[in-house]
């Protein structure tokens, strides 16, 4: 009994004093993807065969962008090559905006959003990436108007999103809207719906000063997906042009990838990591894959 008691006491002491593995010490399980516009090729079969060969797991499609025959072709090619169409990007959301002062433009934007949700369901995707609006006119399209109009649009689309089982993911871009974690959280939370979340771009928000890892930690489970490229504040400053900051390769910008990976693990993110850079053929996409593997620790 004494030996057994000694063993139990020792075991309990060891358990209580052992370090508890935090999320930062675990590792997010990430799957590598590209945007469809990055892949050169004569058809979907050739394009999906290429990215499969290079070790990519998935792709994000554009909508609108495919007719009925092309939708079916993309689905068949993805199934054939074992590529997951994980998301859909609304390709028209900058020009055909939910925040536009004209009701007819907002109606067209709603048609595109519903169409993208339907495309996502057809392809088996889980999200539709949406830029909700653009703050561009102090009288006709200011911050409050963009908030009000885009909020109404997302609320209108929510029943359809739930019906088809696809989430609306609000992306952060240079649209003078939702440029801090607090703003994005307030915007997403107002819907009080599991069918709305955030799509975080690790590179876009460097311009605004809050580190990517801080965004991720604050967004937590609200973050449905993330994508990235490379952004250098020094390059932007030297050129006198914010856009010039994107003129670096993945891994050569100001993104703190070790800290981003820690943050992803802490919030329990396991899912898609999608690159958003210029497109090309096999040599170019292999280079992108290699850089993705390096920064993501794959």
C-alpha cells in the first residue's frame, strides 16, 4: 500500500506540475489553396491537374464567371483530380456593390450574391467571400451608408445562405471599411448568425498597423478562412505608393509568420490557407507552393 500510495502521489504531482500544452504549442492543420485566376491552362481539367501535381489541396472559384457547362466542367475536373473547391469569390463586388447609392445596382449585387451561394452549393464549397461595400463618397456612399446598405443586403441573403448551407465570409480589403478588428467584429456580430463570419487577409491589413496575429486572436472563431500574399511597408514608403507594398513575394513581406501560426493554433483554426498572388504556369505555381510551404510550415 505504501508503494502504491507513493506511486499515486508521485504521478499526481507530476501531472500537476507538467506544462499544459497551449494552443500556441500545438499546430494548426492547414490545407493549401489558390484562387482560380492564378492557374494557367486551356480548361479546368488541365488547370486542376496542374495544381494537384504541385501539391495544392484546393481552389477558390469566381462567381459570376462560369456558364452552366463550365460549372459542370469545373465540378467534374475537381472530382477527377481530388481538388476541393473550398470557396467562391464574388468577382463583381467592387463594381456592383451592395453599398451603391442606386437601388438597381444594389439589386444586381444581391442577384450576384444569391448566384454565388448557389454556385458554392453546386461545387460543395463552404463559403462565399464578400466585400460588403466601398466607402467612396462622403455624401452618397459614406461609412454609415455602406454599413446600413450592406447590412441590409447580408440580412436579406441570410435565409438563402442557410438554405443552401453556405456561409457568407466578409473580407477585409482597402475599401475604407472595417479596417480594425473591433469594426469587423462588431459588423459580423450584429447578424448573430452562424452563417456569417470573417475572411481575413493577412497581408491587406498590414497597412493599418495592427499585426495579423492580433487580428486572428481577436476574431477567434469568427474567422472562417484566411488568405495572403506579401506586403512590405518599406517598399510602399520607398515608392510613395501604398499599392507598391504588394510587390514582394510570399514570405518576403512584413507578415510575422511564426506569430501568425501561433495565433492560428491558439484560436483552434484548422482549414484553408489560400494564396492570392499573380498567376502563371507550372514553374510559377511551383514557386508559390514552395513559399507557401515554407511560411506555413507544411
